């Protein structure tokens, strides 16, 4: 009976270690995805600012041409 319990405990330890390893991998991937998303959001903000700047320059050029 004790041998069965030890065997079962050993199996559960291996299963637990495997699940723990998978969880660490998922956490690592999650961190990478969050970093990529943050970078994408920053690039999106920069693009919006560039569009605003170009729209301003266009309006200014039109205003100067009309004057």
C-alpha cells in the first residue's frame, strides 16, 4: 500500500512540475504579448500625432496660398 502511495505521489509531482513549466511558458508569452501591444499602442499614438501635424501644415499652407 505504501509503495502505491509513493508511486502515486511521484506521478503527481511529475504532473505538477510539468504544469508548472507550462504555466511559466504561458507567463513568458503573456509578458511578450503585453510588451508588443504596448509598443504597437505607442506607434499608433505617434502616427496620430504625425497626422495631426501634417493636417496642421496642410491647413497652414492652404491659408498662406489663399492670402
